[in-house]
C-alpha cells in the first residue's frame, strides 16, 4: 500500500505535511494490512508537534521512545487554527494506541488540548477532524472510530484519560449520521461502521 504523500488529500487542500519528526526519529512501520480503526487522542498539553520535534529542548521524557517508533502519531489537529498536520504517513503505523498486534490496524489522530483534556475542544477542531475522517474513511476500509482509552481497555485492560472528558462523542455520532454510516455505539467507540445498504 502506498499513499504517496499529498495525493490522498485532494479534498483537503490545507493539510500540512510535517517531515521533520519522521526524518529525525522514525517514519513508522509499513502496514501489511489496511488500517480499519481511527483512534482519537488528546495531547494534554500545547503544541504536540513541537513538543515531540524539539523533545530535548523541552526535556520531554518520551524522547527515547520516538526513535523506536513509539508514542508518535499519524496526525495532529491544532486547537486554535484547526490545522491538520500529518506527522507520520498513514501508510505507516506507529506504536501509539496500546493496541498490541492490532497497532497496524490503527491510524492515530492527536487532538491538541492546551491543558488536561477535561475542557471542551474547539468547533474548528471538530470540523477538521471530520474532514480528515472523510478522507480516511474514503481511502481505507475503516470500520471503527474509537478513543485511545477504549482501544487500550480492549487490548490491555487498562485505561487512560485520552482524549478525555472534554471530547464530545455525540459530535462523532452526528458526523457518522450525516455521512449515513451505520454503526454500533459502545462507550467511546463506534464499531462496524459501514455505509447503509440501500433498501429497495
Ligand atoms: Zn492517547
């Protein structure tokens, strides 16, 4: 599978592709299967891209993990501007979701949150998130949209406040409804999403 950079974003012209993190640390691992899961995270701190890119400067304790392709993410969505930044090409996966062997099924989307993931995200971030979902659902056989917390619980039986109580899952439901996608909602997850079969 090859996404070749920008061409998947023809309907999303404002996306920014960051090549600094992938060239400095790790470009991710090639997938051997199509991703089917979008995993929503939140950063619990400002500027996750800068926090990772300039890790030494900020004494970021995870720096050593980034070189191993751990704790990176495919996308970041900025809080003030709603800008979408591709950090790791979605053709590749990173160990970001505590999903074990299912990591390569996951595309990780980090929502910037300036503090603790407890207060609301911005409307413009949801707008960007759903534009990105349109592209990724169109491009891949996505069947799940879930929180990091849900994925971590599913695969490790442990929890994490990610993306946390500030994230409004009803908005995801409205988005899926607007796309006429069918799903089963379980806690912070939408499973088996697929286009409604036309009734004739
Ligand atoms: Zn997370």
